[in-house]
C-alpha cells in the first residue's frame, strides 16, 4: 500500500466543517492504474486522471494548465511523467511541469506551470482519493474479515448507476423493500412487517442491528432467526452482515465513488465463513440479481440527490430507522 497523505484532524483543517471532499473515495481498481497509459475518471464532478509513477498510483486534475486539454488523452513518458497530447508538456506525479518541448532543453519552466495533485492511496485492490485533507479513515470490515484466514473474502461486482451515491447507499440500508424488490430472494410478501432495530452512533458513522425470521423459500431454512447488521462508514461505504444461529456469517460490502451529481460507481465485495473453497457462481448470480432489482428503482428516484433535510419525503419511525440515521449523519457533510 502506498499513501501520499495522512488523516488530518478537524483542528488541522481550520474552521470549515468537513464536506464530501474531506473523505477518501474509491475511484478505480488498482489494476486499471498503470505506467502504460493514463486513465481519466470523475470524482464529485471533477475530472481527474490517474497513472502510476515509480509503482505508486498518482492522481492529478485532468486539465493541462496550458490550454485546458485533458491530460488523460496523453501518454506516459519513459521517465514516468504524464505528457499532454496537445503540446507535449510533461507533468510528474506531484503535478509539477518538468518539461516544455517548445523550449530549448534546460530552459526554466514557468513557476505557475503545474496542475493540482490529490492524496491517493490503495486499499482492498482499489485506488482511493481524497480531494481535500481527509478527516476519516477508509472503511474496515466489521470483524477483521479482510485479514481473517478463516473467512473467504473477494471483490465480486462493479456497477455504474445513474443515481446519486447517497441514494444508492440508502437503498443498501433499507430493509423494508426486501419483500417487494427481492421477493423470494431476501424476503417474502407473506412477511412484510419490520420489527424494532437498534441504531448506534459510532466513530465511523453508525451501526444498525435487527433480527428477523427467515421467510420460506430463501437461503436459510424457513423460520431461522437471522441477525442483520449494518456498519455504515461515512459517507459511502457500508457492510451488511447476515448471521444465523449455526454461526454462519455472510458479509456484503459496498463502497461507492460519487462520480458526479447523478451517477456513481459501485464496488462490491462478498465474504463468508462457511462453504470455503466451494464454487461461488451461485452466490455471485444471487447478488447480481439483487443489485439489478435495486438499480431499476434507485435510478428512478427523484430528486436525484438524497434529500438530507428530514422535512423532505416522508419517513416511518421504525422501518426507516437506518435511512433516518443516514440522512442525519450525511446532512452536516452535505448530501449528493
Ligand atoms: S494544452 Fe497541454 S501542452 Fe498545450
Ligand atoms: Fe435491495
């Protein structure tokens, strides 16, 4: 893992309250960021470009200071710099222009010749970026599943949704849609009442827990008491753990890149402490079917940004407990 920034405290970043720029966001798979070619992407509506310099993932503004060209259309030089496709200016990973081909070699480079570079790190096979000093760490798994040799954990799915990251995460936290969108997969129309849940604030966001009886026709035997737990890491990472009395634990984890106001990139991991070494195809297809059911609905929601003011939309005490906790937590840092 390589890191080019550390976590700042609120004191360090002054009086401005943190917003979405002050968090790490997953942006690309590590394998997509190479020393062979730059790759452009968007984060919070900002055009960025990634490349690998001396093995380290670097992220710059995708905008040449000379004439505003996208650097992602350029190439990587043998020295590991990114070259602009228009007049060939070369920038290193810090965003400093180190060569202007129209000048004689050795000529001084204008002091303003540079582009903004951003804090970049790699974790869980992804590249993460913070646009401003981060105030919180990158998510961790609820019980150390990532490092646990008795658990199988793997990166499983990636999607681009035409929906806000916050609407996407809230859907992941929503349990009362199971009998409708996921009838026969996660719930049943015969069992639509949502029991009480516990919501607790944590230093990373919040935790929600509730118990439900497994309806017939889904994955555990009918009538099994299932313990559902959500671990929400602000702003857009969440782990859903399903525990059954026989000790089986399944974790579905989601982290979203807020691409811009109306689209986001979803990265998913699956983990389980049972069926080790067993073919994963069925689990993958099951998860994909659930995600596709969710996508159709979430992409239809209006307004596109998640309303974080609780006076907007209509909330149910109890069934919407997790969504309420999310909107309350997201409000101060700004929704999307
Ligand atoms: S626009 Fe980039 S070098 Fe001229
Ligand atoms: Fe769903």
